[in-house]
């Protein structure tokens, strides 16, 4: 594994977000038109090349995240954030449903000042609109590191659709995304 760095060319951009379990977030973003790749991993902590077990131990500072490579001509960062906020609960600190711990925090690791402004603006707009019953607690912080998760985490929902966690937690999120963002689905 190698540490990833923010990359931006004329045709791709990188977003790094955490919305609880990375299996859930990855499952949604792999369906989005304009997304080139989604890699589950760990970001924001102080331990280099952490293992899943270390991250679950809650001492690494890392969050479970996905790193998304996307075409900004087809999908803006703001549009990506609309999907992100609609497919997890950004109002619960260090928790998504029964998944509890700092590794499950809602977080946006920004790769530029523009991404930081967009994230803060979208959060302010959602709070002002009363979109959620409580204030958004999503952390917005500058990107520092990303470590891909172990191979068995990549494409987990795709590879294990009948596993109970996938059926009861991930599938409803994917179904909600498909209904709410039908125009954003890959063809």
C-alpha cells in the first residue's frame, strides 16, 4: 500500500469523505455517474498504514472513509456533497446507527480551499433549511493522509449482498440513493 496524495488534473478531482462504515459510502458512490473510482480506506489519523483492527481499536485517529476520483465536468463537488449528506446521518458525532466510535465520524477531508468553502457552504445551507432534526456535526478538515483498506473491504457490498449487515444497513441506503438521485445513476 502507498500513501495517496491529492491529485487534480483537467479531467479528474479527488474527494475524501467519511459517513460511517466505508462499505455503505462506497456502495452509494460506485453508482454515481461521473465517479471514476471509489476506494475504501482510512484517513485523518496519526498511524501510518493502519490495519482495520487498529482503526477499530479507536486509538489511531483515523476515520473509515472513501476516496472518490470523479470528473468535475460531470459531477461537481457540491453535487457529490449533496449525495453524501443525503445518504448518512451527519448529526450524530462518532456514530452511524449501531456503528459507534471515532472511526465512524462524519467527515470531509478537503483537498483545496475551494472544497473547504463548498463543504462549509453546503453545511450552512442544509442547517439553515432545517434539513435534519439536529445540527450537522460533520468535521471539515484539510486532507493529510489516506491509506487504502485491506482488499477484502473493497467492493464489500457488491461481493457480499446477502450478508446480514449488507441487507439491513447498506441495501436501504443504496435503495434510498437510487430513488432520491435517479438522475445521477450510472447508465
